C-alpha cells in the first residue's frame, strides 16, 4: 500500500446560497498524516465528502496522485472513508465486513478470507473474526472500520471524527494505534476533528479551519507556538487575550497599549502601528512573583488556585480582567497568597496580532466588552 | 379518591375489552359450532346432533375447490407483483428529493383509497378495449393495483429508518449500485418484505369487492361463498371456515414459539 498526494485546486462548496467552503487550495503530501481541525460547521466534513466523491465541488478540482477526480464517482476513487458512526454492516460478521470491498470487486471467497485475516491480525482482532458487529466493544468496532477501509488498499484514508464516540482512555489509545497503522501502511491519512488534542498528537501537519476557510496549515508545534490568526491562537490551546492599540514596533517587537498597561510581544507579520490588536500569551509561560524582574508585567490579585496534578492552575484578576497561569509545582511552592502579586512574561513568549475573530470558548478568556 | 377512580376506570376498561373480544370472536365461535351440527342450513340454535360429516363432504364440492384454487392462482401472481411494485415505489419515494415526491406519493397511494368496486369496473372496462375479457387475469391486475400500496407503505417505513451512511460506506468501498442493493439494502429490508408479502397474500385471498367486479364468469373462494350465502347453503362452508381458523392458529402458535426460542 502506498499513499498518494491529494491536491485541492480552488475547491469550493455551496449548499443553496450558503457557502460551506470558500475557494481553497490545499496540498496533502503522499503518505502524510494530515488533520483538518475546526469547530463544528466550519466546512471540514464538506471537504472530506468532496474528496471521497459524495459531494461535487461548486468550483475547482481535486487531484489524487496523477488523476483529476472530477466526474469520478465515489465507488471508483482510490479513497476509503471511515464514517463518524463507522457505518459497519450489522448483518455481516467481522471478517465479512472487512472483506466487503474485496467482495464488491469480485475477489473469490478464499482469497477474500485470507486478506481479511491478514488485516484482522494487523488491527489486533484475531479470534473475533466470526463475531457479529453488535457483539464487539467500541474500540473493536473502531478497528473493524479501519481494517475494512484498508482492505481495498486505498491510496488515501479519510477519517471523519471516528474516535468521538469513545471514552477518553480508549480514545488516547486509539490515537496511538491509528498513528502506528498509518506509519506501517504508508497510506495518506486525512483526519477530520474538532478535538485539538487529537489533531496535535497524531498529525504531521494540521490545517485549522473556520467559516469555510483554512486559516493556517502547519506542523502541530508551529500551530501552537506560532498561530497566524487570532482564531487559531484562541482555538488551539489556552491563551490569555488582551486587547489594545499598537503604539510602537521595533526589531520585531510590538508594544501594545492595553487595558492593563503597556505590554510587549512578538509582532505578527503585517502588523502596523496604530491598529487595534490583541496580545496572546499562554498560561504556561506566565510567571507569578511579588517583585517582577521586567516591566512586561501586570499587578494581579489571586482569585483561585486549582491543583490539576501535573501543574497548578491559577486564576488571577487584573482590573476587570481575569487571567490564567499554569505553574509547575516548584514555581507554585514559593507563592504567598496574601501578598500583592505580579504576573510577567518574556517578550518572545507573547504574540501581538491585529484584532480578528476569536474562537468561541464559552467567553472565559474574554470579558463582556464586545 | 384517586385509587378509586383508577379502579373504576380499570373495571370500565375490562368490560370494554370483554365486549370487544366477544364482538370479534362470538361470530367465529358460532360458525365453528355450526360446522359440527348436523342441521342444514347451518345453525346453532337448532341443535340436532354432533357430527364430523361436513368435513368429508368438502371433497365433493368440486366448484368450491375450483374457486379455492383460483384464489391461490391469483395470489401467486398478486403477491410478488405487489411486493416488487411496492418495493420500487418505496425506494423511489425515499430517495427522490423535491416537490415531485409528494405528488407521486399521493398518486401511488390513491388506489388504496379508491373504492374497490371502482377499481374492479375500471379494470374490466379498460381491458375490454383491448379485447381482454374479465377473468383471473383482470382480477390479478385489479387487485395488484391497490394491494401494491400496502407493501409500499411497510417498506417505506423501514427504509426511512435506514442509516444512509451504510449505503455510502458500501459505495465508498467500491460497491456497484446493484451489489450495494443486493448485499446491504435487501438484507435490511427483508423483514419488511416478508411481512408485506404475508399481508398482500391475505388481502388478495380475502378480497371481495374488487374481485367480484373484475373476475367475470370465474370465481374465487370469497365470491363463491358470497354466492352460496345468498341461496340456502350447507355447513360445508362452515367446515372450510374451521379449517382456515385451524391453519391460522397453527401459524400463529408456530410464530410465537419461534419468537420464544429466539430469546
């Protein structure tokens, strides 16, 4: 099995007057584990359905390997889709489910069974081959779905949030398993999810989508450390967000006159003096002290201290704003609740971007100012 | 206070159920009893003597048996034709999108609501133009015209419960539309197809209105019984009724037992 590259050339999708996907260019490399991450309704499933052939693009074209897919029906594309509800066939046994694609291609029963047994071994289901689907656990069904899709030797495997029905432990386990199967087979995986943990841990690269538009395509690390839009910064991971106006830009460092005073951070590309901007700083880079070491600091009052295990979650108030800091146990030990405190952060750990739409995180990062 | 009204309504309900069961089964019981009474025409009030004589007499009723055979002959065609038509219509209506669906639905359901007499007469009038005389053939067509609506409704109800991702998954794995239908859709519809076939058989077998107007000089069991009922008839018909009741009971007992075993 070898993966093929998937190229979207100005592909868009419309449902009546509603534009589900704006014209999008996207190159997924052969053999890559690629995730499309975004909130529900952002158009990620629509992209998947266009690649698999269940939906025709309103414009643009899709290429898989050397072949343009326009006019090629779903049952003749080199793709296999793993559905959100798995869509396993309830009237067939495990091995018949897995061999379905081969049966559809007219492969004889002996050969079918042999191929199915190989895949059953690959997904660690040996001994379960005669069982019916409703006799399997959630994780086992997941594996049947993966094996059934791999049986047709697809060049591209498309996964539509297949882990969302599983509980947390199993989900984490299946993440590792999917990643391993992808490496072993070399098939191109395109994985759709609204769960950033899934996208960041499994993927070679992640595309973050919002309102039918891809906002950023990058590696997991780059997405987390160098978000390119306010949406990505607020959707992926946690961020403290401060609003203000840019008063100076020097050596790639922007100064923001914010509601909590003058603060500095890395300048995002295309940021200009005088514009409304947002400063993003992650909870884990904040330091809490009585005497700040730099002027990139804000006086705060502690509101709450939550022990999370690996780290300590501090909720702090500064004026009307609420800030969150994640401290290591060692850093947490030296803090005296009753003294006046400051938070501070290194200039390189914050990023200043022109104001834009934020992800809807339930409003906890932001006061009710807009 | 509350419990009192509850128990009073319980009593009312039980009385109602009792009356309902009587209303349903008393005629049936009287018919069965008359089959074992030597009095002719059949009676329960004029009880003469207990006899099984009417049962062997059935074999001598050549015309009745011929008509019974006609009933089966008609059903043999009506059942598969109705199920096939109903299946096609159900698939068309569930898969077709747009305003045409509602019109088509109303059109396909209309024979069910048309009086049987009208269907029967319409069928013979239509076919007479082509030189086809009223006979079993016209009855088969007339019955199929309205019976097909019932399988359509039953199969539609099941189709609407189907997970559409099942079919997409099959297509995605490379299945042709025919292979998909045979391997995924048909097994899913099988229970609905079996029950609609059973219903179609019963509807064809017991149909009178449409049949009597479309069959011309021929007969089915129902038309023959109706014809005899107008004259003074013998309890032979009651004996036949007893056999039907027995066969029906036997099937429902087998069905219930099988359900029990499956548990």
